C-alpha cells in the first residue's frame, strides 16, 4: 500500500494509531552519527522486498541523501522516516520535525552539496522531490525494483 | 562486517597520502576534512587520497574532496584519488566527479599518474 501525505502528516507520538503491514517507521534525533540508522533501515526494507545487492546499496545511499536534503545542516529536532516496501517498489518519506533553521555549513561540508545530492538521487531512484505539510517539510523518494526473470 | 571509519596520513617517495576507511558520511567527513587541511597546509606537491578501504561515501564526503581539490588547485597542486570498490566509483561517476579528479584503482597507479 502507499502512504499519502495526509497519513504521513499524522502525529508521530500517537501510539494508538494502528500499525500498517509492510510499513517501517524510524524516528531519529538530528545527530550526524544517527543517520547510519536511516541507512540500516533502508537496507533492511530493501532486502525484505527482495531487491538485489546493487539496488540495496543504491537505496541506502539515496535515503542518506534524502535525509541530508531535508536537514540542510539543521542540528536540532528529529527526522521521521517511513518506508513502504512492496515486492515492486519502495517508497520513502522523510520528514523534519523541529524549529531549527538550515545551516550554511551543513555539518561541516566544504562545498554546497545540494547539487551533488540531486545528481545522486536522480541517478539512483525513479522519483524524488520535496513534500510540504502544515508546519512541516520533508522529501519523498520512490525506487522501483528492476524486473528480473524467475 | 563493516570496516570501522578511520583516517590517517603518511608519505611515500615524497608524496602526501591520506588514507580513509569505513563509511564517509556527514558524521565522519569533518575528520577527513581536518586531516586533508593539515596535509595541504603542511606539505607541498601532490596529495593522494586513498579510498580503497571506504565502504560508503555520500555527498558530504564528496564535498570535502572537492574542497581539498580547490585548495590544491589554487596552488597548482593535484589531488589524486584511489578508488578500487566499484560501488564507490559509481558515486564518482554519477556525480560527474570522474571528470574532476584523477582516479586510479590502486595506490601504486595513483602515485605513478
């Protein structure tokens, strides 16, 4: 099943919301060394969806770049990720919750890496782009599994 | 098992070598930048960045390499990169950075370039 922006907009602390089969949600504090958890979730969901090794690596990097594109150097708040995996495609929503402003130095990167992120996402996924809700912003990507015989 | 992140520097035949291993991302790229800054400031000539042991690199890691290249280019110096892992080379290819850097599959070939 796919997730709509309205569903994703829901309160992440609402523990009464029913779980959805095939959907994995990860919430991490905005700390640079926690992005590894987003990558780990990406590779786990991709493996469960029977993506091959190259597709798993592609999704791992794409999710990392998706998070960076949402954070834009912010250092306070939290990132909420939602992975919706099927045998044919994986859709990932990444939402920033917090009031911090973008930082120019982007966790100490030397160069403006937005262009690099865009090129990486263009090459690795089928769709990507920003999403906006009431008081929050984020990004979404979709990667389809390459059809294979057998 | 994933290789742990590490960055170190040394020289061979007078050429500065920065060796990086593990995952280069937003958390670890600043350490790579600090090491490169130190080497570029202290030494003269070519800088070789050996990424043979790198298992993951994202745009922040690439940004650090681009920054180092710019600083060296301002002084007429070259930055060469060693990439042996196909999935790391793929990141350079899709970002167009194979046109910007001299990339070789081994340290020996990078030193000889």
